[in-house]
C-alpha cells in the first residue's frame, strides 16, 4: 500500500465514521478494539497494546505500568513480566529523556518476552511529565516488517491517536473501578454528542443548530449529499454551514474537526 493512497483513504467518510467511534469509545473497554479496526484497514496489524508507563527518569527505572487495553490475536502470548525486569526493556531506553512524541520501531528477536515473541513491533509514544502513553502495534513474524511508507503514515496518524490515548488513560484514572461495557452504536453516538457539546462549552463557542448537526454528521461519517437529504436542503447549504462552523472553530476539513474534538 502506498503512502499516498493511505493518506487519500483517510479523507473518506468511512475513515471519519470510524474515527468518531474511536473518540466516543475513549474510557471504554472496547477502545483498543476500535483503534485496531481503524489502523488495520490502512496498515495491516494483528495486535494492539495500550499502556501507560510511569518512569523515574533520574534512576532510569520503571515505577509502574498500567495496561489500558489490548485487542487482536492475543492468544498464546507470554504473561506480563515482573516490573523490576522492565528496567532493561529496550523501549525504556528510547523513552528516557524524550521531549516530543516518538515513533519507535524495535527489531523482532526470536523468543523475546519483551517484544511479544517474534512479532514485528512499532510503538507510538507521548509524554506528559514522567508518564509515557504507549500505543504498540504488532505484525506477525510471518509478515514483513513495517515499510518506511507505513511508518510515515503511522507517524502522521499519531497526531490524532496519541492525544486520544491520553484522554483514555485520564478517563480510566478517574474511574478505575468502573464496570465498563462495550459501547453500542447508539451509545457511541450519544457519547460523541456529549463530548462535542462539552468542547463547545469549554471553548465558549456558539454554533447554530444546523452548524452543530452538520459537524456531528461529519464526525459520524456523513457525506454532504447525505446530510443535505436528511435536512431537506441543497448541497450548497450544507457547504455553507460547514464553512461557518469551521471559521468559528478555527479548523479546516474533517481532519481538523477530528483534532479539535480531542483538543489538539
């Protein structure tokens, strides 16, 4: 798959419908599954692990690792390692002292407990103080490693995925003992609407009812003709609502709207 084709595909309504579902599932048990489904369509992977590392940077040690979710072919994988053995983890060396978000590809090694057996790993890492939120993508050993084009695409996608995992981690910290059930479609839409209105309130932004409908329609994968039919107006009217809303939000296009939703 070419990088150009991958980026072009992310402008499709389906991509933004899936991105809307991922945003809505933040803090829920199926967040990792939604991320796997989204990424696997453009960069084939068989497993995603989400974790939050707390580091002692002065002593080059791992203080804590919280698992934030996992999805994919997780059967027959080695059990988690003791925390004290993680001080030698190759990922730790890369994360110590980092300032900006990183994409870290580690070489697969036979029978490596650190790297999920012989899978090809790729990690997206963000930093907040001494915490590191880590998205780990894996590809089976029977497949080739990640190409430069695929790594570039994942790096581009990290601008959206890393703020999302930070929100997911924060939600889990606020409700660590909550029994979380997988979100169904209507619940996902309701959650997305709540997050949308919350973001408007925080930014003290006022949109008209039609502008709100059109923005939510975009976030759930709607097209201009579909929204025009639903609202019984012309396509040009939908475009006008979009332009007005984008100007008030300070964004451009679906990708900008998705980033605005997660506070980027």
